[in-house]
């Protein structure tokens, strides 16, 4: 299973130094296209996404990811500041599907 980072060039570069494959996206439509491709790749086990794409992901891909265990999707803080507005408690509750 592979780990893939989805973000801008700088975010992907940092992870590539650790051997993680990066998928560079420059806008929202490119993000949607790349995510569709990543979900069809059965070798990917974890997708780490810059949190600037959290709302787009929630709107477009939440129904898809709720039905699958793999790949696991995690959001990481963006280089240009955190875009994810909910608290850590709310975030973990949404990921785990339980109320904390």
C-alpha cells in the first residue's frame, strides 16, 4: 500500500524528501480530477490532503469514502495556514463516525 500527498508544489516537495509520492493540484477542478483517479488506484492505502480542500472533499467525496475502508483519507494543515474550521474534537468525531 502506498501513501500519497495531495497539495501544492511546496507541500508535495516536503513529503517527497521522505519518499512519499506527491500529487500536485493547482485548483479545485484539478483536485476533483486527481481524487477520482486516486480512488480508482487500488495500490493506494492512505491519501493525505492539504486541508484547503476539506470542503470540496466533503461535498464531492464523503459518500464515496463512507462506503470504503481503503484508502484512508487524512487532512494535514496547509502551508498557507489552516483552512479546516472545526475543532479537533469535531474533526475526529467525523472521521471515526462516533460522538466524542
